[in-house]
C-alpha cells in the first residue's frame, strides 16, 4: 500500500489506499462489456464504510478508487468524486456500472445505500430523507483525505431523484449531475393522466423493497408479483389489500394519495429545483421510458433557467438504457463529467440535444428540443371505416365505437412498461373488438415526426344500460404499419374521464414526445381503446359498474408535429 496526499496536501492528512478489490460479481460483469473501453486505471475498493446521517443513522457506503498502473509503484489517483445514492443495494448493477467503470477513468466513486435499505440504518420512506442524507454524506466526504473538493452525481430512476434532492440546496462542491432516465416528481409516475400506473408502481415497489436484500428475495418477490398481476383485474382499486402494496406501507400510501395537490406529493416533488439550479446537468432519457416526459421537462426548464444542460434520448426503455444503450449513455455521461469536473471539454458535442430517430432513422443533433417544425403537419382526422385522412369528415355519424369490459380489460402491449416494454407487434392487440384502429394511406415519401404527439377526441360514453358512464379511460397510441401489415407502437398516452355525456365531450389525450421516421410505403395508424391493463389500473368502481360503450365522433383527430 502507498500513502497518498490529497490535492496539494489541502488538509495535511494522508491516506493509505486499501488493497481491496471490487466484488467478484461486479468484476465478472465488467468483463462482459467488450464494447465499453477500459480506462487507464486499475480499481481498488473499500466496502462497508459507515457514513453518519444527521440523526446518527449509519448509511452503508462503498468506495471505489483509481489505482495508477505501473511496473514499480502503485498510487491512488487524485481525481474528482462521484456520488451514487441507491435504495436498490450497492452491488450489481451499480458496482460495475459506476464503481468500476468510472474508477477506471480516474474518478473516486462513492456508492451508498439509502437509509433503511442495503444494510443502512433507519426506515426507508421514499422522498423524505434524500436531501438531508445527501448533505450528511457530502459533509462526510469533506473529511476524507482523498476528496479533492470536486463532486459530481450520477444515476437513473430513484437514483436520479436523490440527485435532485441534493441539488435543492446544492453544496458548493457539487459541480455536475448526470440524471439518467430519472425523475424529479413522483406523483406523475404513480397517477399521471388521472389513473394509477399500477404495473410500473408495483415493479418499482418490488425493487425498492427486495432488490437490496439479494437475488433470492428479489426473484421470489418478482414471481409473487407476476402471479398477482395475472388476476389483478379481479381486485378492486386501490389494490392495497393484497399483493406487493399490502407488504409495503409506503407503497399503499402512494396508491391512495390520488390528488396531486396533496401535501404528501407537494413535499415530495423537486420541480422547483429545475427553475433555479445552476449545477450543469446532463439529462438522458429513452423514447420508451416511463420517465420520458420528466426528462424532457428537466431539460426544458433547466435551459429556460439559464443552467448549462444537455439532452440525450435513445430508442430505449427504462431498463435497456443501461443495457443495449449503455455504450452511448456511458460515453455521453463520461464526456459530461470530464468537461464539468476536469475541464476537458473537447469531448462535448457542439449541439445540446441528440436524439435517435426511430423507424430506421439515425442519431440527430439538434439545437433544442422540440425543434421548430419545418412543415406544419396539421391534424389527421379519424373517418368512418377506420380511415385517417387530412380532410375532416362532413357527416355527423360516429366514426367508430367500441365496448370496454372491466371483466376482460384491454391488455397492455409494449410501450414504457417494465415487463415486455418497448416497440412491439400490435396486430394481436388490434384484432380485439375493444380496440379501434384508424390508418392513413400508404406514404409516397418518408414522413418524420419530432416532438409531442396528441389525440383530440370528441366522444360520448354510456353504460350498457344507457345510463351515464362512471369514470372511464381513453387510451391512444401512434403506430407505424409496414407493407406487411405489422403494426409497431411509437408512443401513447391515457387520460381518465370523470363521467359520460349525452353530447360529444372534447377529450385531449397527450402522448409522449417522439422522434420517428415513417418510411415510404408505410402507413400512420392511431389506435384507440378503453385502457391498457395492468399498466394502468381500472377506474374505482369499474368492476361493479359493468361495461362502457364509447363512441368517437367527427372532429376527432391525431395531432402530429
């Protein structure tokens, strides 16, 4: 071991670099990533460090550090520090993704288990403790001889939320953030569009409740969840008496807090940070990621506030951004951190936005998002017989109707879902009688759409006994149909309507933004149904109310940028 002075003997303390290695599973997984280049350093590791929180709770922490490669001497690198705070444990995948890969590049990486998880003390309550525990961790870092005073943060999902919590009152050492498929406001994740996002919430809860306990408990919990979801349509919302929500009190509470103005959610959101932050932030999202809308909002509001920011969006789901998308995500993250923490700005791309254009397109660098339209597409109107055209129909008869039965709910296929998500063949789904499709003519030349998508519906809804319908859902999805008839989802959205109406009711269904190229010979399709279960929960009381019949009327249209 070699004693190493910290930067300029700033504190006069010396540090003896431990001889420990990274965990075996992390080293094995790192060895499988042939398309991620190795850095110039070897990696040392000290595990099980205890960081005191403000209330005395111990937060378990691992420290990965660079070790200089040399024939005669080995010394610990004196690079900047990255902080990774996770409720999912400190092992795979965080140890190889961040601990090993970034220590190879010269960073000290601190991976910490949030309180109540992964051996850390206290109880885990999402949203409540990340700001204070993050500040306590930075205070601990200041006492470490290897800490140079330059700090960055990185991570996806809840790890992104932990970054926004720290940025609410940013310590002076915080010089850069990399938020990868992360969120700043938990409410839209649970209740966006007025409906409970059942599957995503349960999978997240299962991960937070079990992943840090090891692979055995995690896999058993995943199997229990899968079995429960198969019969979940027979359960009555809010789904807190059985299944994972019954095992996790904080998850049951999130399910029942349906009002976004509830103090519970107002205390949880970190949205105000976006309007005043000065910490340079790299935002990374995926077109099929459940947090895409929040990634775009983070970029937009940071840029409006004058904060240096960049946006990368690939054709990924929440999980695949750190799998098939990892080479691009890692390269972008590393370039940003080197520029902000080390002044090496040569690796930054000149344009602040890079998006992958789906449908056979390529990466596109843009000056902003969304880009200004080069040619206004205007509305594509729904017509009787399942057509989609540029001219509004002149007659007054409904353009289509369907019957949605809560006892046999329309299933979810693909999209921003945790299981089986992404772009999928929708032909079997579209063959169901409770799914309407409206398809445009074969395209004579390619059509590119870049920006937010929406469907504008004029509809009436009634129960099968002709009484006004109770709350019901409208699900809309944009699809790309190839010459063989294969229909692949591009983006979608759902809104909950509070009740039926005798006269047509105007309903706007926002879908997520997209960047997609419809090739020549393909066709544009709009898919409309009464839900996507179990991705979205059924409305309360739907099972007792019985089926609802929904009719779409002239004036309904697909809005393309």
